[in-house]
């Protein structure tokens, strides 16, 4: 930040559209997800608004919207809410109106307490949370407009924050936490690149301490969290330059150009359009029974930030571990199941998960919940290592083998003789042979290069296929090498 | 001379086709012969000038689907021959108001903007009728998008004439339906009622028309006018036929979230029960027309046509003779607000429902050069829509604009609640009146002459003054013929009842019909059949 007269802060509000991951669209039986489908292949009379059709609400949409609302700590989920028509003309809006919610929407209020990496917490208020249908897609090509109706009727939740965010980093953090929450709740896949999470940012600046709101610009068409951060950062800098040059900020709509990484003015903000909202007569009011609502709230899983805090408190994990282990819901559940199966040893479970299980997941491209290596497998491997039935390196090898085949690790160890070589006689025999076969190294060791002991241990491990207990091996080797000096 | 097959009732046709004593194809041939005899030149989009011979023919059909009908009739006959159940409406000729989508058949809504639209799917009530063995002869004329009470606003002209006097209107918007049924071109027609669009033409054409409870019949496939008011329903020559048809089309539908999950009773089963002890009300508010003067806004009052009032009172006496209890002076104080509230609510919904006709995806598109997308919209809609849709869009846009919405739309919705309350109080089982039905005239006048009222949208709308309150309230109503006026034009009365009381209304209507079966006027035939 430049040291001008007073310190300047950014004021940012985010308008998000969340595509719910239901099986079918919001008002018809077409698949909700058309990713990769050819244009206009996932449509029907209802979602293309042919004359005479009627919308029929998809209960799964209401379920997921309610779950999201509950997780956003809304002040109220209305027992009676209404759909409304938002009327406007556009070629990709086949009915000439969008079915949305306007007055008496699904939920009122809400907030997200956003932890920042520096340890501070930003309280972000939600000012709008409602259900609506998506419109189609217009592609401009060679002076022609091509329209794809596949996206028509895809269920969305529109969620708008108050102008509570104060930097591009906070905006990015908000989206990271929102995406985490959407996946956690299984309401949306939250993939910005696929348009499952869309974000417009309203940006203005003001001197720190000034409580009013200055004219804002709206940034549209940004399709990744990194780009949201970059676009907001650029816009804040631009606004600062404008103000420093004595110019006023005008209420433009800006478009992010991904290729050049720049913002382009789309249009000056016109006067507010009149959408002539009125309640949708083709749909009954959405009635939510008090008992059903209470059950939905009760069924809400522990949320990621709550779970992180509990992991720290309950298992004594470092914040770093707790953060990573609660990044995704099945991972956190995996951890807890493994700790339970192991009967404690949370830090050891955490270490193995953060180092080895996560690598396995990355290699296979799956979530923890989809691993063949189940939490009880991990626990039993850890137990065998801790009880010195197998070596650590055998344990690590086992992770991959169980993941590949799904067999029980104890059975594998027994069947393939992977148990640790603890027979003193056998170990001694291998050690002695290695000492005899390597007179050069022995001489160097005896002349004082004692670090060579590691090399000798490694040789034994190789000969035994990693089954020797490294500490025991070292003791035996030291004994043999020492004995030789006397001879 | 024996009765032509096409003049038989639907109940009789279906009964005889089902027992093998009559073939559906014979009935179809008879209906086609009638159509050829009475239709006159087919309505079209061509520039139109009323010719003398147009005043003696019906012009009910926009689209005749003879081949489809032939295939359906044969399928029914094959089913009977194979010992299979051909359905409750086996072989009954059906005309569908051209506001319903029927797969593979033009669905025009009586508008140039949809003249070339062929629906890829079939409306639920039509699908149910066809599944029950009805034989669909085609799509019948209507006011453009159902916007009117005379059929003169259709883009397909000549507009239908009233079979009792083709120089007069058949009423509307289900005018083609009522005319085709009255002239014996079909036994049944599927109509829609938004402000009286089934009952008013039924009254004008001397047939039976029923507007069911809102939600009783699915709207899926009905090209929407005012979604919160539109009700599909039967048009028939007899009460029993209307009951038979309603039983087929009524019931919940997975394609319509507003279709009620209320069991469908056997409407025919209880039809012959007597009316002893039933309480039937008369309201002074339905014997006069109160309406705000279109210029000054001053409330004016005028009695309904005396002949019609007399007809209503003598119908009440006929029912009283059968043991019904007549309850006089039932107040329905908000009746006069029905039309103004309807003007607002229906236009707001209509303007929105008509948004989709933009010349882009289907239907009429302006063929000349256009500068941009907006111009394409404007030119297509300007050339595609007739006068009525344009008026209604303008008014709908106006009263739903942010700055007027509270003063008009929200207020009209409150008026609607008041009208609903009138009915609730009249029908309240623990109330002062405890009515089973309210008996009123269907229309303030009998059928008027072509061009007499058309052009005055406000005056035209008052043809619906007595019918629109039931649409606001969502309650069912049935119009039935009770005689002819001095000009030999049919007079209709209506019975209005509480939600889902269709069976009771049909029972009362049937009692009246039974008692007056031998009256002289029943032998009279529409003029087009006497030529
Ligand atoms: Zn669809």
C-alpha cells in the first residue's frame, strides 16, 4: 500500500452462484450436469420453455439449498418461501423469465467466520441466499450468436456477501472456504473452471476509518480463485491510481480477460433494470415442516472449521496437521476412524496420513473416502510397526500393496513372510558375512570412520529385504566390528 | 329420420362402441359429414373480409386432423374386436381448443406468432382423453391466446359463428369448442376457462360447460394465458357427457405441480341422485351489473337482461319443486370487483407468459432485415401478435412495473382474497347460508352480433362479469342451457360450488336437465342444422 495521506482499504462483496450437484435439473428430468455434452443435447420441452410446459420442483434441490443455508448459520430458514419470475428478454432465457426467489426467499441472514492465515478472523455476513434456475449459454462466433440450452434449468443457489471483505486475499480465502464447505456438505462440486462456482466481485476503496461506501465496480467472468484474487488486486490498484490522480471511480462493469490477465470495461452501469418480479403462479409455495427442518439441521455434519478446532483440542494435533486433515470431509473422517481403530496415537496416524496416505491419494487421484486402504488397514499397519512386527519401510510398502489389492495387511504379512527378522542367529549370520565380504569398509571403520555403520546397516537391510529391525542390526554390527579389532 | 350418429351423446356413443353395436369409424364418418355440411370456408391467416355466406356457417376448426382421427377410430374398433377395453370415451368425437399442445399437430393459440408451431408433446388432458378412446378430429378456434369473449380476436378468420345464428358470436374464448359441440361436429370439446371462457360460450351456444376447481385438471400442455386462473374443462351437450369427460381428464399429474392430489370421484355414478335438501342460493349481486365507468371510474349499476333473470328464477323454482331449498339474498358483495382485479392480475401474468414468443426459437420470425437482436424481437412481436396480446402486454407491463406494482398488482391480489371470502362465507357449513351451490345467470346477455362489441376491450370484458369471480376464487362452476330468448338464442345459468364440489354441481345440473327434458325449447335445433 502506498503511503499517501491516509491509509486506504478495499471494500469487497462477493456475489456467488453455486451449481448444486443434484442428479436432475431444478424443474425437469434432464440431467443437471451437461459438462462435455454437445450443445442442446440435454434439453426437453420444460427447460427450453416450449409453450404450455410447467415447472415441477426437484425436492433434492430444496434439500441441498436448506443444508447450505443451515451451514451458513442463517438467521432463519423460512417455513414458507416462494418462487418468483424475474422477467427479461435474452436469447438464452427461453421463457423470457427466470424462475428465482425474490421476496420471502428460502433463508434470511447468515455469515461465515473466515480464518485468515495470519490468525485473524473476518466476519463475513450473507445478505442474500436463494434458489434459482440457470439460463442457457450464448456464444458469439463470427458475428453470430449461438445458443446452448443445456444449462437452462440447472439448479443454482445465489449467495451474496455484505461488503465485508477487505483485501483480495480475503476474497480468495472466502472462496476457498466456501468451496471447501460446498464439497464438505456434498451440495456442489464447487469447481470454478466448470462453472459450478461462479463469482462476481464488487470492489471499492476508502480511507481506513471511513465507514461509508464509495462507488464500486463489478468484476465479472472470472473462473478461478487465483484469478479472482489477481483481478481484485489489479482493480484495487487501478482505483487507488485513479483517486490519487484526482479522478472519480465510476460504476463500471469490468470483465476479466483470462488470456491477458487484465480487466476490460464491459459497460457503464445502466440504471437498475426493472425485472417486474411477481410470484410464480406455476409453483406452489415451498412449505418446510418444522419437524423436517429440525431433522435437516440435526443431520448437518460438523463443519470443517469446527472439526479443525476439535482435532486440535481433542487429539492435540498441531494446527497445521488439523488444517490439512480437515481440508476435505472424507479425509477428516478417515483420520478419526484410523485413530479409533488404532486406539489412539493420533500424531502418529496424522504423520502417516500427511506423508504417505495423501501421496497415495494424489497418485491415484481419489479422495480418502475412495481408498481401498481403509482406516482399519492403516491402523493395523501402524500397530505392526509400533509392535515391531514389521519395519517402518515394510509398513510403507504395505500401504501401497493394500491399496492395490485391498487385502488385509496382517494376512499379507503372514502369508508372504514380511515379518521383521528378529532371529538373532540369522541376523548375526548375515551381518558377519557382510563384514567378511567388505574388508575395505571394515578397515576404514576401524580407523575411525564410524559413520560407515549406516552403510553396513543398509547392506543388511538390503540382504533381508527390509525385514531386519534397524536398531537391532546396528547393535549386532557394532558388536561384530568391535570384536574384530580385538582379534 | 333417425338421429345422425354425430348427434348422439358421448355416453351413448361410448356405450354402444364398447358393446360392439356401433363402430367408432361410423361415428367418425358421421361427424366428418356434419363438419363438411356446417363448417364453411376454413379459418386462415389470409386477409379477411366477412362474406354473406360466412354468416351461415360455423368455421370452428383451425386444423382438421382427419387421418389421425381415422387411425384412432380404427384402433378403438380393433380393440373392441380383440376383446380389449377401448376406454371410457371409446369412439367419441373430440375437438380440442387450439390452446392445447398435441404432438405432431399445429398448436396455434389462434395467433399468427404460433401459426407454424408444431408441438413435440401432448397436453395431459388431451393425452388422457385419447388414452380413453376419444377420437380427436382437430383443433378448434378461439380468441387469440384466449384473450377475448367472442372469438373475434383470433388470427384465423372467419371467426366461428354461433350455430344458433352464425351472424352472432359463439362467445369465447372457447367459442370454437362451444360452436362445434352445439353444431354436432364433435360430441365433446376440451376448453379452458380463465374468466368464464368455458361457461360464457357454453351459455351462448346452448351447451353444457364446466370450469372445474383450479388444480382439478392438469394445465400441462395448455399454452398459458393467466397461469393462476387457467382451468381446462369439458364442453358437452349434456350434463352426463360433461361428467363422463371430467372423470377422464381430472386428477394429479407429475407434470403439473399445481394439479391437486385429491381423489377423483365417479362423477357419473352419483349423477341421478335427487336434490332433496340441497341448499341453493340466489344473490342479488348476480342479478345486477355493477361496474366502474371506463371513462370516469364512477360505479354504475344496471340490471341483467330481464329474460335472463326470469330464466334463473324459474330454474330455481324447478329445483325447489324437486326438494331443493332455495336461499334468497345471499350477499356476494365483492362481485363487482372481479373484472377490475382480473384486468390487472391476468395482464401481469399474460405479459410474462408471452415473453417467450420472441421469434428466436420457434413460431413466427420477422423475415425482413433487422439491425440487431432487439429489432428482431420488436418486429417479430409487432407482426406476430394481434391487437389483444399487444394490449394485454402493454397493460401487464405497466401495472407490474416497480413503481405501480403495489398500487395495482398487490391491490388486485387483495381484492381476489375478498372475492374468495364471499364464496367461503356462502358455502360455510357453519355459516348463515350453508349453500351447496350458488345459482346465477352465466352471462348478462345472450349472444351478441359479430362486430357489435368487438373493439371495445372494456365492454367486451364485462361479458365475463358473472363468471370471473369463480376464477378468482378457484371454485368450480357449470353452465347449462335453460331455454331460449325471444330471438331464439340460448340462455345459460351457472351453478357455483365450493372447492372440489364438481360431483354435487353436476348432480344439481342433471336434476334440472332431467326435470326439463320434455320442455318445448329442448326440441329446438341450432339454425345451422335446419338449413
Ligand atoms: Zn429439461
